C-alpha cells in the first residue's frame, strides 16, 4: 500500500472521527440545555413555592400577634413585626405578655386556616435578656384545639411585660440555590464511549503507520544489506582476477597481498552475515559469547589494514594513537571485530570528501578506552539520544549517498553491554563525532 493511499485513508478516517465527535458534542450540548432548562424551571418553582410559603407564614404570624394584643387589650399598632431570620425561622416582636398555650393554639389555628401543614417549634423570649422563657414542639397532625389547653396552662410568673416569640419549621430544609452542575448521568457516559472510540481510532492509526514504517525499514534493510554484501564480493572478485592473471607468480609479495585481501574480505563478508544472525539472536535474547583473551590493538590494526586495502590512501586517512599499556580484554573475537568495523564504517559513511579518522587507546581506572574520532558531519543534539536505537539513521539533509540500515550502532551498544562495557558518544554538528568504547580489563573484572 502506497504512502499516498495510506495518507488518504487516514485523512478520511480522521474526518469521520471528527464528525462523530462534533455530532456527539452537539447532541450533548442540546441535552445539557434541555436538562439545564428543567433545572432552571425547578429552581423557579422552588423559589415561587418558598416565597408563597413565607408570605403565608408572615400573614399568619401577623394575625397571631394582632390577636394577642387584642386579647391583652393593648391598643398598640404593630408595623412589620414579623421578621424572617432564616428560611425556616421567623420572629415576631410584640413587646407584651405572651401566654405560651394561647400562642400555641393561635399558631395552630392560623396555620391550619392557611393550609400550612408543617410541624413547627415555637419559643417565647424575654426582650430584656433575650433568653427563652418557654418553648414547645407542635405536630399539626394532632387534633387538639384551643379549648384543650385552658386547664393545662403552666403556672408561669410574668415579672415583665416585654416578650417576643419565634417559630421554627424543623422539617423544612433551608432553600439554597441549586448548583448549576451539568447532569452527568447521560452526557458523561456518552463522553466516555466517545473517548474510548477515539483511543481505538488513534491506536489503529498508530498500528497502520508503524506497520508501514516497518515495511519501509524492511525494504531499506534488504537494499542496504545487498549493497553491503556487494562491496566485499566485488573486492574478492577483483583480487581473484589479479591472482589468475599471467605473471602474478613472479611477484610473490603482490600475490600474498591479494591473497590476504581475499581472506580479509571473506572474513568481513562472513562477519556481515554473522552480524545479521546475531541481531536476530539479540531480539530473542539468545546471544552466546565465546570469550577469549584478545589483543584489542591487534584487532584495530587489522581493521585499518582491511579498510586500507579497499579504499585508497588518498580517499581516507586513518591514524593510530594506541597508548594503552593494558590492551588485552576478555571478549568474543567475532563480536570484537564487528564492533571495530562498525565504528570505522560509520565514521567513513558520515565523513566529508577526505575522511580523517583517529583511533586512540588509553587506560582509565581499570578500563580500556578505545576512541574513534572523525571529521564528519557530526550529529545534532536532538538526534544523539536516538542513535543507538534499532533502525535509527541520523538525518543527513541533502546528502543521499549514506548507506546503511540503522543496525550498526544498535549492535555495538548491545554488544558492549553484553561484554560488561559501555559506549559513549561526543559530537558537534558539522565538526565530527567521537565514539568511546569502554572495555573492562581483566584486572577490573577480578576486582
């Protein structure tokens, strides 16, 4: 499937998913508006009912206060004597003597006449001390009338004529403004379902792109691997033609040189195949190292000679500065050769027209440190953290002649870890790159 077709499919799928999400948002908004309208309506109804109740209570309490004054032959006129302290608590200032049972009976009668069926508590307070004198709870479901209280009136001695009374409705919850919170029963469920669908869509797109990328990397791997194999094959073929030529037996040194070249390139070819097989084994975590005591300097010199035979001295300059006194390490010979060749190949591929490579060695705190420095194009800082990832290749801008399949540095990093070592990179874009290999020496391994 072509990249363009995949892009079209993803675009259409994205448009479809966006349409579904927009539709969901539209209907959720409509549902919220309907529920919000119902909420506002209930709020208005509750406010209206609360106001109606308060008005009826205020009228009833005003009538009770006036009737008490009439019974007490008090000519005083009350003006706004009823005060609503809280939504379910009212006070009435009469500044006169109030008999509790008379008050109770009048309250019951007024409430019943105005269809106020709430149970209530009342209290008589002293105006001077603001302390309660008497209180009681009244259930309006009782059938008791005013005449039932005459003989059972409490014997209270009223020393002063300054009282007021309060009425509290305990069963009536104080009305509070309803929180304007979106109902979650319907829209939350729809939102969750939409989110799950979106996650599946995003995951499907990710899988498609990942499979496409893997397919492209597989094709690149095959093409690049074919190129990598052709180089030693061509060298072997050319050297064989020279050895088959007339008069070569008269030049034993030249004959030996080309025979050695064939041997080295054959070894390199075998190592290329082994590297691919070892990479497959890395994925299965079945790498078996055959460690021996190896002279790393010898492997470095062998890699330099092998590359020097393939490429002209005018094309590449490899300098050695091998100053490590301890340069024997426990390592697998196959992987040791692969590690050094990979770094040298990488240095040549990303170098300028005349590559200059410096290979140096030193001992640091029980480590054998091998450095491979080049004068190449370098690595941008944003790419440094990815260079050891499998199949990752450093972007080269307009340079398209860099061959490789993104496995070399991954392989080196994995092998260095398997040998108990590590690899460190130092690079500046446009000024070259230095890779440092840290091999544990036998002294460090036994310490």
